[in-house]
C-alpha cells in the first residue's frame, strides 16, 4: 500500500465527511428528527476520525508497510459499513429501503475500525520508535 493511496483516501474521506456534515446539518434539518440528525452526525464524526487516522498512517514511517495495508483496508471497509449504515439508518424515513434490515453491518464496521487501530498499536509496541 503506497503512502500516496493512504493520503488520497484520507483526503477523500475527510472531504466527504465535511460535505455529509453540512448536508446533515442543513439539508436534512427539516426532513428528519433531531435524534436522527444526531445519529447522522455520529457517522460523520467517525468518518472524519478515520480520515485523520489514514492521514497519519500515510505520513509516518513508524508503521510498517504491511500494517499500513491492513489498516487501509480495515478502515475503508469499516467506514463504509459503520458510517454508511449510520447514514442509512438516520435517513431511513426518507428512503424506500428499510436500513434496519442491515443494521448488523454497523457493529461489523465498528469492529473493523477497532482492528485497524489495534494493528497500529501492535506495530507501535513491536517497533522501536
């Protein structure tokens, strides 16, 4: 996994989290409940956290290339599952699809994100910084 790929993906995740955040705060305000807006914001927040994680991973030599590859895939799929399902659940009333049917995707995404952080932690512990 190249650092450039991590950095480009970090920028895309960060960019889209700002767009989704603005859309949630302004575009959805009159369409969904306050509780659903807060749920949507949680998805945005976690997406941005993980954009920053990839930004860090792509900018440091303290993480092995092998670990960067694992972190990249775990974070990308984790954000898609976790934040993506949260976006769907928060806007469920606006769509013809019932996102509650795939609600188990959310904890799977969360687990993938946890695994990404865990791989980074293990790499830090194993390597002499």
